């Protein structure tokens, strides 16, 4: 009986296999001729019929009833492999619904992508090549009935060396019913069925996988047979069956080596969309069931499920990532909001004091799908503007705000309208609050004659709550020194001191203004501009880091100062570089931007608005302040640096810093010793690299070197230890720029190295150099200064020359120059300082002149107009 049952089972298996291969040419039949060639592959695009509900984009047909109520309809667009071999990327757009996706074209086609569309719509497919030229176009109407087809099979036809542990994936042109797969997808070797299981891949709905029970045989010929028993979610049968042959090799699949997400970009009009992740090994073999982790850049606006199904909760742009084994792929999802469907105002009831006080109301607009409409256009109105007015601020805010200003006691209805949606809020205007205190900011300013600056006054009630909208009167007690207009802007007209008074409702406060004429002994144009005066005071001007911040350390909160203002703190400095100063006792003080710890005071304040002592207890002989790195030289010649350690710019032997600063970079907020045991005569810092000069005149550099700015013959991303500059030259001074450096040798000749895109090396070319090259022109210099993309120098006769980026050379609006050109004005300079977008020089008579952008200090408006030739900084004695 056991043998009979076994034979019966064999006969049944063989019969089923024979039925599946019916129509094949039998290689075992003596009467059969040669195997006929396979039919030509299908090419072109296919568009499915509409599928209702979120079930169109999930893998389980059991979810149909859950999603169908949404009323959202999708069609699936497929471009069959081989259709456009030269294709690179394709756009799929529903003309009526307005949905759009971009997807990568591989092997001349792309797998099914869902797109919102319904009956009466048309889907346009445009395929572009690598140059973005359109090489294929189809417009397909949405049809009421389209049967699914087999879009492709993995492994593809006649594939060889298929891994022994391969899984067979069949991609259909639209989601199919999982229950119809087991009896319709088979794998055979010869006429024998290979045992295995069939299921849908999670999150796809249109991709079925056959998983063999055990590994395939080596060097074996296999056939994948898909019969017409497959049904789509509406019960439509497969258009036709398919047969695919492949041959195994002797290896197995490897670890995940790449991951991609399809589509690349989605312009989403519906509530949900299904993304698909494809994971391949190093040989391009498809890997399934990988632990892909999905995430959204903002889950409150766009959530993503463990299978890649995104759900839109608000309009806007989002980034979705899929990660496996440390590999990440990204796709953009742009959620397009529909027309406003409903609106709410928060709070719906509120009160505001009369007399100019204000409150903000927030209007939230939803479309018909319940998604938040970002950046809505909202019209605000008040039922009685004599009681309260309302002004909308919605042009640049994701949510619309309405500011209600109380005028007189009473009750008003505030209405917000966006399209067909509207909402109201009730606002009660109560009795006005009384001003109890006035505070003028800043409380004191040290300005020069010819300077202007803005004062502000804040009002508060007895509880310390801010009061806005009340009239403020500005006066001065000495208009021979300072004048003030009705907005609090002061202008210095004479030497001396004056008080500026702000008064509101009988309450006052004052700001003390001191006005002087100053004489400089040095000037530095690194970032902002600062100068040291004959009485050892520091004055700065230029960009102030934005309104409300005193990055210049002067106390002024104006966005920028066009005239020198005294740095707060009352300190006396003997040397100044950028926004760092050195006292006679060797203490270093810094102020200004500190996001990278470059102030050195151990804090993470983004802006240090008053000079703060650099920590560590070091006695410095000099200090150099770059934009990201600050360094100091102690009296025994040891170098210390602080700030950003990107690229190893601190010189501590590693590009990893002891702290992680505001931007996540490696940083140090306190000085750290430069390693290498070198004794330096001077140090200079710039953006992300530093150079030092030894007592013997040898130059060493460290930090970023990708433009050759380290001068050691290499172009490295990072060198965290001092490297000797090539060439064997003996330098008397060094200057460090943004991505290039210059040095002056003892004979007065200038050499530069590093980036040269604007000719800032001065050698007559725009070719970068990782070793020093001589500056052309034959001038003998006494001093050099390397800026961002230009360089300036002073000859032994006191003439200033600049080379590099046009407009910054002080010679008028001339183009860039790769050789030195004379600075206009026939001035005799003692030194020059080149910065990021401007330069300044001090003459032998102690007068400072500047040219370039923003920080010329000529007392004009802010932002200052570009100046192409030297202009005298205001506040200095007359000629």
C-alpha cells in the first residue's frame, strides 16, 4: 500500500508539471524539432484600471474594506523593461488629479508606481535621458477594465549564475489578490516542481515572491511559470501567463550593498502613498525580507509605516529615508494641499488691553482631506476697527497669524477667511495698562563723530509685562553732540557727551552717549573690522550679527554699524586681531560669534556681546582670530588654539575635538596646545587652517588642505599636525587667508600657495598650487595680508597693491587680476588687512581707509554700498 501511494503521488506531480509545460518544445521527444525562439518581449507602458481606497497601496487584500471609504483612487503605471533603453528618469503625471511622481528608469523601464487618478483622467509618462532630453512620451486614458500582466520576473529571462538561495520575484502591473498566487506561480526544474511558498512582498501589493523550500541545485536550468489563475483586487484574471527560464551558478547572495527607493519624488495629492525599497547585494542580486527602517523628516506632517506607506497630515515638503545595514536611500514627498475646506482660530476667545496692546490669533486651514494647508492666504477683518484692528501675517508663515491691536474698550468679532473656509473669534478690549517703566537699549554707547546708531525703548507695566504700541518721545540734553529723531536714531555731530531720553506716559529712561574723534594705530579686517586707537581702546564696525545682537561687542543692536563704535568693557589692549584683543598683562579677550567656541571662554553662547577672558591662565604674546579658529602664542613660543577642529585646524593631532559644538562639529571652547614641540615666533589663523612661523623662519601649516593651502605639496582634506611648508624658504612673516596663504621672505619677495580660482596667488595664473609660488611683478614688500579670495601687500615704499577677486582690489570696478595692481588714491600705507569681502589699510599718518563691501566705515546707510576705491573711515581727525 505504501508503494502504491508513493507511485500515485509521483504520477500526480508529473501530470501537473506536464500540464504546466504544455506548449513547450519537449527536448526529450525524438519527434520534436528544435526549440522555437521565445516570443519577443512586451514593451511600452501599461496603465491599470482605478483601484479605490488605501487598499490600492497596501499588500493585504483584507485591508480593502478599511480603506475604500476614503474615496481616494489610484492607478498603477508601468513601463515594461526594454522600452526605452536610453532612459534615465521618468515622470508620471495624472492630468486631471494633478498628482506627479518621478522615478528612475532601469533596464529601459520602471516597476509599477501608483498615482492618484480616476475615470476620465489621463496619465502622461515622459522619459528623459541622462541629459534630461525627452526620449519617450505616452498618454494613457484611465480605462474601466484593464487586466493585469506580468511586468517582469526576477531573475530575468535567460539569466545565468543565479544564486542558489535566490528567491523568485514576479512583478505584476497592479496589486493582485494574494490568495490566487499559490496555485498560479510555480518553479520547475525540467518537469519536476520545486517545492516552495508564494506570498506578496510587504508593502507592495504587486510583487509576489516564490521562496524555495531548500536551496536550488548548482548549474541547474529552471523555469518560472505564471498561469492565468492570478487575479487582481477586483477579480480580473491575468491577461496571459508567462514562462521565464534561468540557470543557477554555484554561489549564494551576499550582504546588502545598496538600497534604492521608488519613486524618487512624489507630488502627493491624496492622503496616502506607498513607497518601495529595493535592496541589492554587490553582484546586483535582489534581496528580500531585509530589515528596512523607514523614517520621515517630520512625522507630524508626514508619517511613514514600517512598510513604507506614507500618510500626509499637512502640506509641504518632506524627506523620507529607508535604511538597511547602514545604507540609506532618500526620496522627496511633496504634499500638495487641496482647496481650503475648513478653518479654526485659536484662541476662539481672548482679551487685549486698549491703547495699542496686541495679541496674536492663529488660523489653521484644512483641506477637504483634513490636511493642514501650509502657507495659506488668509484675509483678516474686525467687526469694529474703532475698538480693535487686525492685521494678517501669512505671506511667510506655515500657519497664518492675525495680530489684534486694542484701540478702545469694547467687544469685536475677528473673522479669518481663506477661500470658501472661514472662522471667527471674539476679542474683548479691556481698559489700557499704564506704563510703569521705560528701558533704553543700549544704556551707553561710545561713538565717533559722524556715526549714527539706533536706540530702542521697551515699555512695561507694574507687573513687568511688556507694553507695545504706545507713543515714545525721544530727546537729547546736548544737541551740539548728539541729535535724535522720533524713532530713536541718534547722529553724532560733535565731541563730548550727551544723554538721550525716551519718555512715555511721563516715565523716562536715558542712554549715555560719548562722542570722540579717534586716531588708529592698527586695523584688522577679519570678518568685521576693528581698530586699535592711540589710547588703547578697541573700536569695531561692520555686520552686527543681525538685529537684537551685539556681535561687535559695542552694545549696539543695530544690524550693522557703518562707523566705528567703542567695544564695551573699558579694557585697554596692546594688540588687536579680528574680535580678539591682548592686554599689556598678556591676557586675551574675545567677543563676537561663538557658535564654534572661538571666543575661548568655555561657553556655548552663540554670540559673546562683551569681551570675555580666554580661559586657561595663559600669558600670550600675540593672538590671531580667524572666522572659525582662534590661536594664541604664549611668551615661551608655544601655540594654543580653540574653536572648530574641522580638518584638524586646532593642530592637536586629530580632527576629533574634545567637544561637539553648536553645529555638531568637533570643537574646543578653551585653548588646547598645538602638538609637535615647535617654538613659534608668530601664528596666523583663517577659516579652517592655521600656519605658524618658527624663530628660524620656517613655515608650518595644519588643518584643511584640500586646495593645497598647507603648502607641503599635497592636497589633503585634513592634516591635524603641523606640516613643514615646502620650498626651503626663510620667511619673515606669514598671512593666512580663506583657502590660501602668503609669506614674505627676508629679501621682501612674496610667495603664496593654495587656492587660486580668482588669481589670489598673484603668479599670473588661476591654477592652485600646493607649494609656494612667487608673486609676479617684481615688487619688494614690507607686509602682506591674505583675504578670502584676494591678497594685498604694502611695498617698502608704502604703496599698496592687491590681486585676486575683482572689485576688492581697491583699484575701481576692474575684473579679477592674477598679478598685483596698484590700489587707487596714491596713499602711503604702513599696513593693509584683507578680509572676506573688504580690505582696510592704515597710512603712515595713522589714518584708516577701507574698500569693498559692508564694512568700509564711511558713515553711510546699512547695508553699505560697495566701494571700489579706498574711503576714509569716519571719526578720525581731519587731514
